[in-house]
C-alpha cells in the first residue's frame, strides 16, 4: 500500500478543521473518563463505572506494578476483583451515533466536492481549503471502512474527484490523485468506474509532468488500475502511454517508488499482446521474448511476426539471438508455413548484425537455410520466402564467420564447396532481380576474405560463368575487386628534415609537369599534413611562405589534368587537403580576416567541393577533411553574407485605415536574388555558402552519408547541419535545400544505422531539425524504423541526446504534446 503524502503541508491542520466543521457533539456517556475520547469498546467494572477496555486494563497494570490494590479511577474505591464486563448496549449506541455522524459528515464532504470551482475559474485560498478538507475526509472514511469506497462510487463522487485533476492548485491535484488511488485500491468496481471516459488519459498526462510528486502519485494510481484486466487494455490504447511508462521504468533520475510502480504497471500490461508489441517497439523487448519462449504455437507465431516488424538496435539483436535464436531455428526447420514465414522475417532482422549472425550460425541456422533456398517443388518455400532466405544468407556471410568449418550435410559440403558455388550461380541465373542481388552479396562477402577468395574464384572459373552473358557477367563485375586487387605501396617519410621553407620547396617545385607528382613531394606534403592543425604559429608560417596558395594551385592543376597523374597523386592529394584544412580551422582566430581573404582568393570552398568526388578506395581521408573544412567554412557564411536593406515603405498612410502601412515588408526566401538560407547575397567562393552554386556542395555531401567510414559520414552530416542550425536566417529553407538534393532520407538512415555514439548524437540533432518542418514530420511518422531509432536514443543516450530525441518524438506525435494551458495550470499552486 502506498504511503499517504502530505504534499505542500497543512494536512494535519485541515484534519483539525475538518473535525471542527463536521463532527456533532458526543454525549458525555460516550466519553471514557480516562482517555477523554469517544469509546470504541466500553466495559464496566464492579463499581458500575464504564471505561475504554484498553484504558482500564492499563490502569489495573499500573496499580499492580506500583504495589497498590486495584481501585476505581473515579471513586478511588478498592476493588475486590478486576473483572470487566462488556457494555454491549452502550457500544451499540455509540456505533449507531458514529455511523450517523460519519454519514452526515460524508454527505457534507460530497456536497463540498460537488461545489468545487472549475479549473478554468480563479479560486481563492479558502475554496482550495474547503476542497482539500473534503478530500481529506473522504480519504479518512475510505481508510476506516472498505464499505465507504462503495458508498463513494454510488454517490457519484468519483467523477467529481476526477475533475479535480485539472485544478489549478497543485495541492488539490496531488490530494485528488492520492484519494483516487485509495478509492480504487482493492475495489474492482471503483476501478471500472474510474476507467470510464478520458480519465486514464488525464492520469497519463501527469507522467510527463516536471513535478516528481505528481508523477509518483499518477504512476501509483495507474498501477492500482492496471490490476484490472480491462483497464490494462485501455491504458495500452492511450497513445504514448507505454512509451512514457517504459521511459520512467528505465530512468536513472526518477525516484525509486516511481520506477518500481512503472515497472509493476508494465508487468500487468503484459497480459495483452498488443501491449507487448508496443513495449517492444519502445525498447522493452523482454516481455515479447518471454512470450515467444513460453507461449503456445499460436502465440509464438504472433510474437515472431512482431519481432520481424521491429527495427532493432545492434546490441539488442545480440540479446535476441542469445535468448531465442535456437528456438527460431527450430521453428524454421519444423514449423508450419505461416510459422516459418514469421520466423524467417524475424531472422532476417536479427542476422543483420555481425555478432548476432555468428550466434545464429552457432545455433545451426545454416544447413536448414541453405536447404530451403535450393530446394524446389511442392512443400518447399515459395519464391517470396526464398528472397527472405537469401537476405539472411547474405547477412550471415557479411558477419565474417569461417564458413569453411561449417558443414551443410553429412557429406561435409560447405558453402565454399565447388558444387555449392555452382548452385549459387545457377540460382542467380534463374531467379528474379531481388534474389539475384542478395545472392551476389553472398558471393561478394565470400570473396572479401583472403582465406576464401581462392575457393570462390576457382569455382566461378570451373563453372564457365565468366564466359557467359549477363547475369554471370554482372557477378564477375561484382566480385572483380576481390579477384586480383593489388596492395598500394606505402611511402616512407624520408626526405629532408631541414627547415619548413626547404620542406615546402620540395612540395612546390614544378620543373617538369609531365613527370607528375614525385615521391619526395608526396612524402613532404604527407609530413606537413600530419602536423597539428591547431598550431596557429605553424599555420601563420605556412601562410607567410605561400604554402596554402601553392598547394591549392597544384591541386587544381591535378584536377584539370595539367599535371599528369600517377600512383602518387592520391597520397599527395590527401596530404595537401590536410594542410589546406588548417586554413579553415584558423577562421575563428584573431587573424581570421587574413584567412578569409586567402580562402576567397584561392577558391578554397569550390576546391573542397570538387574534392568530394574522391570516392575511390583509399581516399577516405580526402573526403573526411574536405567535409570538415566545408563545415568550418559554412559556419562563417552567416556573418560574411551581405544582407540587403529592406525596401522603403510604399506609403506613409497608416495601416490601421487600410493603407499600406509603414512597417517593414517581409521578404520571401530568395527575394532580390538573395540566399534563401542566409538572407543575403551569397556565393560559394565569396561567402562559402553551401546552398549556392546549384547546391553541388550539398549533393556531394549527401553522397558522403552513404560512405562506409563512420568518420566521413559524421563530417558530412556536420557540414550539412550548418544549413539548418540556429545561426542561419531561415533554417526551414536549409532543410528544403537538403531535401532538394535528396538528402533527407540519407540523414534519417544515418540515425537508423546507429553506428557510433557520436554519430547517433549528431544524427538525432539533425533529424530533430528536419522534423520541425511539419510536412516532412507527417511523412516520416509512418516510418517505424525512424521512431524506433529515436526511442533508442531517448532511452540510452546522454542527457542532451535524450532531450533532443524527445523533441523529435513529439514532432512525430509519438509522445503526447500536451496543451500549454494544461502545463500552465499544473504549474500553479
């Protein structure tokens, strides 16, 4: 039973006032001479005097302990016997008096509650005191007698108290929550009565309240209500209720009572499968897994279907594989077709992580999976499910496990056996594009390891696939990077160790353009690129020596083909880009104006945009530093842009009389040739605006979001985020610019993939900015993977990430966005 709260103080004072206001005088005969209180169990001693049983027994004990003979407390006469006789008649009279008195007092309390002032009207302190006094008396009556709880319901008082949850007084709201919890405790009919209408939704609103006392009392009330099965279903049907309960149950900042009540409420809600599904969608997966393990075959199919629909985080996939991987494999082998379909879809999701895929391999998934994939005829999987099997196999191969040691049957055939590779090639040639693509990924994955590539290449050659037309030719193109790739020779640093000027002289010498980049130049620029980019003294020396102009010029010549390319162009370009990145790091320093003019003169921003095309293998650093440089440059656009003066008013006539008015006329985005994002005259070269120049910069940054290197993705996302941050004139237009470059979906995918904590933090921020555009939020709301990724960030991120994720979930209407009027009312006391 929850402990009664005295929030805000004053309950004891109200209790005294309550007794004064409602109690009728008691007859003198009702009072115990010793306690001066109305008796509950009156007894009579041999002198004919009547006392409270406990009081007179205590008197006798004191006489005995002090060595005195027992006496009558009133007459002081010595008693021959301490026998006592119950005064049944008097007790009945007192009970009748007390019952009449309580009924009259309860009627007065009900009347007082019925006259409570609506929340929309200002109330006086006296009005609140009257309401609190009435609530306190109802609480006392329900504590004393369970029958009074029934009377409260029959008198229609429950809806009246429910209305007080919207009171502008916090004390009234708190007391109303506490009394409602007491009224429904151990009384199912009262629970049913309270669960009518929108009451449950009103209670759930308190779970997101800033006041911890209201949250604790609200979740305690919900816990009591959840003990009744029909109410469990209604709680789950309230939008956002389960997410709020999950958040509270997993909170590290909530007090222990609230966490325990939220946890117990969720356990009660687990009785309904729809609630279990919602819990799983919001990151509480264990109830679903428990039902999958312990449920009937029908329940197992339903849970597997739910599991296949979820977008699971990678660490969760591992947990799922460990707990139910073997069970799912067993169902896949022996279950009915609907059960196998549900299981395959669940396994497709679980196997998409390296660690969980390896757990499934240990559970024996590979032999039945391959058998289902290659078996034809009646009783075997339909083609739509073979596509799912192919996707699972591709996921398993991508895990990097050793398939040479996993036999597929008694003949010890493996996935690398020549016959098996031939079967894969045959299936590729005789199926549709969907399965073909996934099976190609299987072969590409098998050729990604030096220990297995030779087996696959040998089987491809023996099959003659490389001599056959498409799709075998397509296969060869997919695996060609793994069938003869050469390692790039590493360059030693070597070269001169003299002064910076001498080193720079090696880099910038241009004796013979036809010879391309020399080894000495590549080594020297690599050394320069590895020096600390925040060493401002070194940056100043490089600027004074003309290093930045020289390197920018040489990169432009390499891009144009003026200097012949060779194998050293890539390391030279990488080093040069790192050196030029230093310029953008200096834009926040005291000498920033020098570097701004330098960046404009050499066209640094357009150059970095061009370098974003370096998508070939081994050029990740070029992409990384180019994207980081564009972020630094773009952050300066807001102060570098030239914002035009607003046009003069067209008339001096006052707008109040229908004239044009004298105020500034708002300019639409892009008016007068201005930048739609920054509101001024922008260009990529002069103000480093990424939105100008046909948005080529944005398009190439968007392309980087699909890069395999998480660092490149984070840098590209950071650069794009400069268009939607608070520093720009119109962040909404920034979102639209990214959208026009088809960049919104890739940004969302970065969030869903959740590769690193830093990338998740930045992606959550960017997605929240995007979702501020209402039309986009409405479209994204239908994508369960986005909401699941935001919920994961909301549950497990740091404080700032949780706050940002919560705002994003509100944009998607996953967390109720309660009215400001409601929150303002709750803030008053």
